[in-house]
C-alpha cells in the first residue's frame, strides 16, 4: 500500500450509549445531528456487537481484536471490571493492540479520554499498564473510570479547599515537636513534657483523620494524566470533557501540521464510532447491540446500511488492512476485516457465529447461517432482573454473571433476531420447525470454540481488585495527593 493511500484513522468509543439513543437509529426524542451526518455520509451497521457489556473487557477486545477471555481480562466471579487504579491488574503486556500495529506502519498514535486497562504493578509510579506499553505515543485523559462522584463533591468542599495546606501544617508541627524535644533533652528549652506530648497527639490525630478520609476513591481514581504525569487529582469532572476535546483537536492539528511539512496531506478520511451499554447484560441485545458508523469519503458508499452481524473485535483487523499491515499470526484473532463488507465487495459477514460472555461465563451465542437472513440467538444463562418485572438489574447496579442472581436455561432460550429483535417471544419446538437444528448447530459451534480457548492468568477478580497502598497514584507527597496543573491552561 502506497503512503498516500493510508488514511488517518480516528476511532471514537463512547460508554453507555445505546443503539436507540441516536437519531440515525430511529430516536425521535433526542437530536444528534453531527453523529447522524456520519451515517448519511458513511456506512451504518445495525447489528454491531460489543464483545462485552462493561468497560474493561469491552475495551480490551476493542484494542486486541480478541474475546476478553483469551487475554484474561475476565473474572471467575462477579468482578467484571478493574475497580481501582490501586489494583494489580491490567491488559497483559504480551497482547498486541491496533496501536502497536499502527506504529509498525509509521503511524503516530494517541489515546485521549478513558483508558481503564490498568496502570501499576508493583509501586505507584511504575506505570506497567500505561498506554505507552501498548503502542500509544501519547496519552491524555482518565487512566481509570467514573464509578464514583468526582469533583465537585459537596461533602468534601472544606477538606479539599485546605488540602494543599495540610501537609505544610503537618511538617511545621512535626518540626516544632522535634525542635522542642531536642531542646528539652539538652536543657536549652524549659517546657513541660505535657505540652510536647499534646503536640505529638495533635499531629497524630490530624494525620489519622486525614488519612482515614482517603478511603474515598475520589482521591485515588478520579484523576487526569498527561503522558505519565498526573495533572489533576482529584479530577474536576465538570470541566474534564471540554479539556479532553480541546486536547484531541490539538493533537490532530499537530499531526496535520507535520504531514503538511513532511509529506502528503492525508486529511481525515476515516472515522469509526463504537459504543457499549447495558451494564452486565452480556447476552440480551440491550447490553451488547451498539451503534457502529464508518465514514471514509470517496472510499465508502455514503448512506449505506448493513444488517449483517459485526463486532467490536473487527476494529483491529480492519485497521491493519487500512494501514497495509498484518494481524498477529501467533494467536487467535476473533475479529474480521470489515473493508470488503463496508465497500460492498461482499454481502455477508464473515461472522457465522458470535459468542457472548459475561466475564468468563458464556451466556449466549448467535448464528447467522450462510445465504440466510435469519440471525438465531441462543441464551444459556440470563441475569435475574431486579426488582421483579424490571428490564434491568437496578438493585445490583451491574447484572451478575454467575451465582444466585442468574437463571440457567435447559433447554436454552431461542430467538430469531431478524423477526424478533427485542427478544420478546422465545421459540419452541412447537413454534419453530428448525428449533432442534439450530440448538444442536450452535452447541456444536460452541464446543469447537471452547477448544480454541487457552487458559491464561485472569486479570480481574476479588483478590486482584484489592487496593494496595503502594499502588495508589499520587500527585504530590503521599498521602497528601492533590494538584491542579490543568488550572493553568
């Protein structure tokens, strides 16, 4: 592939945006004109599937083109994501991302926004899971996620307001105690021991109450990083979005300026939007069916709608094909190059079967037979919604993957998504003549799929998600970790 045939590639991934939330997918209550224009000018996928219904495993599949279970970005319990930056977990370093493939083809790479693939391994600044380790040249954004309330938190206004002064006060008091103690011992100062002990007690109490307040994830997970430097801790959530948008525009402008000076101006010719939603609903379409839009002016047919099953994992092989690279040959890549389908060279997706995991537990599978419009969906496990009658797991927050809060189906539930996209009426032997054939065919495919799964060390789970003090990131002198370097911009 010639250099001037290689497009600039921008991938946009948004959490918790459902397929029904955009105007181009039929929403008439919200206006999304800019996103809708991408659909008009490009290709719109209607059966685009996320490889997981929560952040960490979904993003690992996005980066690697592989089911999260292959990289170990799953749990043997109900811990589906990385819950803290102070946890010893992250995307294994032997995984190859599309960013690493891009660097081999001479691309400059950056990630701006949310990472959520881990940060540290042994101490708070080793950054063993930083985006730099996976092929990215530049990082600006949140290394973690937004589970809890970030700044402003009204309950902590006073504490945060004096936070920068507390460490100075502790130092001064400690120095005073040391000076008075030495003076007392050398008989240079005449002061009662009770005063010195009172000051020591005051320093200890101040330190205790300050340290106990640091149990809040507000300090340890709500932060911004520029490259490997923490620039804001805690993060001010109300301005973070606008800062990151400006940073993304600035990065693209810097690249465009370099290209204009050193070679052909590639312009912005490829955009992919990928999203996830339906927390923990690993099998139901509401948790895994997401919007997918591709635009490449002059190369992809404008206004085309594709109703074939595609996957978030398809990004890596598609990006590799666009750059003239090849996908890793030493491992199973579950994604497929979408360019022939997007360009209209083929009419059917290469995904005959797709498997839907909740952490390491397989909940469902879909089958799109060749030369057929049917898309069969088989559910082996479904989450138990709460409260009864609800259509989500409101009481738990996240639907569970295993245990008492899921229902096991034997025989499994069967739907034809081409006729029943809402999965409202399960098919049976009485209502579907092909019931036995579909159930047995999917079961055979599942057995073959499981043969390709190689056991690896799991990265998620209760033990790995424990917070280690030595891993807590800090901007300043631990534990007085506060800074706002973004306020200068």
